[in-house]
């Protein structure tokens, strides 16, 4: 039996008159990668930021690791890691300085070198944040979510704008983090990514969950309705060609 680490029940969020989240309920199990998928404006970031204690909800109940959002938000903050937008880092500080800064904020002792090794940036320890490539910035911002040794981390579109190599490299990092027992909630617009990474996904549209299951089960359900792709699927796609020709190794390193 899976342990529930996050429970969201009948969550509503109104921005003034606008009803952005309309009664969302879901559980996240310990150790899984859970994906929130949906078009722009569906309410994914709003939902995540409410669970992260960063945004007030209108109604509903949320628990994280047994702590109630209404009464124990400080305890929730301690057991989660939230990825900042890459614009949130002081551009002129080097990676070691940034890690020490975050560690200070969390009141944690942290081995910066070890953390950088974990995300494959050990040779960038003295490099300023602004000099990193897009993929390196994302890897670094994921590293900073791990500083307080969280049970759950939240990644909101971590691979948007990255080239295919950097995206694959980030998938591996996210899987490695899962292997350490950390639960991961992620949003993405890339369905191939969700299919490869996520144990379960919720599809959100207009502030409501319209489907929730494993990617495999959702695909089987669609096929069971008699759905067929309009044309025969080739055994490879253009992305496969791109990766085959340009290789898996990361660029701009
Ligand atoms: P997603 O992350 O799925 O793209 P968001 O949660 O960011 O969606 O936004 C959901 C809806 O709420 C959108 O229509 C957005 O314009 C609106 N919204 C988000 N933040 C605010 C805000 N601070 N004030 C008013 N409306 C907002
Ligand atoms: Mg969003």
C-alpha cells in the first residue's frame, strides 16, 4: 500500500471574481514522480504555490507529510523544496556562494561541493550563475531545492526552453533524485517527458482535474475507446533524428 505524502481535497482558488481552481482533489504517494499537465492558465502553478504555502487558498484542505496547511505551514515549509525561477538567483554570485547563502537561510550545514557533484556542476563551483547555460541553470536551481533535505520537491516547468540534450540530462537528474527516496511533483508541457518521467499524472483543464492515472493506463483508456492515430506512426520521429545526429552529450559545458 502506498503512503500518501500530499493530500489535496476540494481545493478552490479565486482571484477576485475569477475562479482559477475549481475543486481539485488528488493524493501524491511517497516516492513517486507526480505530473500536473494542462494548457497554459489551467491552474497548475496556482495549485503548486498553494501547496508550497506561497499563495493563500480560497477553500479546501491540504496536508503535506501529515501537516495541515492551515495550522502547520511552518512544518510544511521545512519538509519541502521549491525550485525558484532562474531569474531568482543573484547573477553575480558564484555557485558555491549561492549555496552557502541558501544554506544560511535554511539554517543548514551543507557540503557545497557534494551538492554540485550531485547535479554534475562540480567544475562550475567558482563560476558566476549568469555564466551558466540554460540547462546548467536549471540543474543548479534543482540542486538548491535539495539543500534542506526535503521529502518532497516541486518543479514547475523545469525543462521549458531547453534543447533536447539538456532536457534528457535533466530527466536523468530528476530520476536520480527520485532514487534517493524524494517525492517529486512536476509540471510540464512536454508529453514525452511526462510519459518517461511520471509514475502518475493529473490532467488539469480550466481549474479542474479531468483525468488522473498512470500514463500507461490513460493511453490504454484512450485506445479502448477505438481511438487510432490518423496516420501510420513511423518508428522514429524528428527528435530521434536530431539526437541521433547531434548526440546525447550536453552542449555549452
Ligand atoms: P498554469 O500554471 O496552469 O499555466 P496558473 O495557475 O498560472 O496556470 O493560472 C491560472 C489562471 O489564474 C490563469 O488564468 C491566470 O491568468 C490566473 N492567475 C494566476 N495568477 C493570478 C493572479 N495573481 N491574479 C489574477 N489572476 C491570476
Ligand atoms: Mg504555470
